[in-house]
């Protein structure tokens, strides 16, 4: 997959004449870590949100729908002999919403089962 959110963010910073130092400070990282950040194909939802706020641009649009299809294609290509996909999901929300987390998991399990998945 050629999609790299880190590179997109780097280009946006350069287009807006924002120094890497200022952006690194906003993101709570060193400039050295920022250089590694620019090479990443994926970042956490919190990092995506903070970068979007700083750049005043919705960076989630780069994950829709073409790039999501690329991600799905990459997953399909790695499933040739495997029956297991490991996925990490970060979920953010207000404390009040987190009280309903068990409902979210219940719906997720139900949807997964309907689609033929078994959660372990």
C-alpha cells in the first residue's frame, strides 16, 4: 500500500509553512520522533485528531473510501494461508459515552458473527 498518512501530514505542514518544531511540540514529541512519524503508514486516532486540529483540516478524509479499500485489499492479500486476523482498535469518547462501552462490544460481536467472523 502506497498510502502514508505521515507523508501527507508532512506535505500539509510544508504547504502551510508550519515548522516541524512547532508541530512536534503540539504533538508532544521530539523532532527526531517526528521524522519517524512522517514515515508511518498509520497513526493513532488521537494523533490523527490532534494533527487535524492543528492543521485545521480533517485528515480522516484520507482514510475514506479509496484508502480503506486499499487496507482491505492488503488484508486479503495476507490471508492466503491464515485464518486469523489480529486487529488493534483505539476507541475514544467522552466519559459518559464510555459507560456504554459494553453495548458497543456487544454490537460489534453481533455484527461480526453475522458476517461469519468469530471473535477470540
